[in-house]
C-alpha cells in the first residue's frame, strides 16, 4: 500500500518553481545566502528566516513519487489583494488572516493544482508571472495590481468539456474579490473584464492587451517548451478522438498564426513574435504519411 509522506521542497516565492535553491553566496553578508530561481530567475539575498519561511514549503506526496515542479505561493497573491484593498503594510498580517482572504487563496491554490490540468497549471501561472515581472513590460501597464490579479484568477475554472470557463472564472473572481473588505468595485470589474477577454483574445484597454500577451507568451517559448505545451494540451483533451482533436487543434493554431501581429505590446513583439510564428509554422506543417 502506498503511503503519503511530508517532504520539504525549496521553491521560488515569486513563481512557485521548485527549480530553485542556493546560489553563489561568496558576496553575501555574514548569516545570509543568495537564493535564485532557475525558472523565473528571481533572486534574493536571504537570511535563515527567509529561507525557512519564504523559500521552503512542506508538501505531501505519495512515497516514491517525483517532487512537484511547482507549488502554490500564497504570499505574492496576498500582497496583491492587500494593494487592491488599499490596506497599509503594517496591517498585512491582520489582512492575510481574514476569512475572505484565506478562502480566496485556498481556492486559487486548489484550482491551479487540479490533477486534470496539464498545461493550465501552476507551471502556466508561473510562466505568466515571469513575463509580467519582465522590466520590458513595466511601462506598458497602468494598473499592475489589477493585471496581476487577473493572471492569478483567469483560469479559476478549467474544464475542457465546457465552453464557458472564462465566464465562470470571472463570476467566481467577482464574488471572491467583492467579499474582501474595502475592495473597490470598479477595480474588481476591470479584473473580471481581463478574465473575460481571454475567451476571444480581444482587448479594449492597454492593460488587457498586456494581460493577453502574457497569457499567450507560451506561443513564443523555445522549441522544447512549445512541444511540451502541445503535448500538455493534448492530455487535457484526452477524451477527444485523434482525428477530431487534430482538426480542432489545427484550427486553433491557424487562427493564432493568421494574426499579424500576435502580440499587442511592442516589448512582447520584439521578444516573442518571430519565434511564435516559427513554432506555429512547424505545428501546422503537414505530417508525412507513415
């Protein structure tokens, strides 16, 4: 009989990747060490408290199973919610302990960790946050807190047998954000609008454009990651037969390939546009008969 065990993993507090650990601490002050994430390249000089409580986490896995590639990090989400509600930093601990905040964080962590997700998982969330943090996008965003929350909440619902995941995700986001003390209704609605924009990938504001660019950053990933992404999507649609899936997936990719440009923001176009079209061209190329 397989048993579950609790193990401690080192994870990035920004993106949740477990591809993280101690770096070169030669130049760190006494009592400190350098921590670096291999996924999003986040870097911090930490003392032992930071390592224990920010970079370490206890997770439960089946004995003998592989460690998770990503874990859910609550601290960054709590900070974004605090900013949304205009709560002073000094009141952060009290804010984080509120039932509505805890419930929202629990729901977000559970949603992105659902076992049927292969691409729409904590890995995707981490990749979105990595691009959102890129300095090249900093001047393109007017309301960073709202875009960040839209990234956390845009796939609260993900069921490949449904066609209304975006609407359901926006409804859930609205209900949970509105339950927070002092949450501005106008800001909540802008977050929900960004979530809804992911359905057709059509934007009406600059912040929506950045959010959609970040959501589609996977199209411009390196060739290995793009191939992994394609396999992950296939696994999410495992219930669709081979021929029907190939036809439907080709139609989706072709719509993206026809976009000129794919990305709205100049920074994303410069970084990813050409590689995205290269990836899509390879994916849409006719396959040789066996």
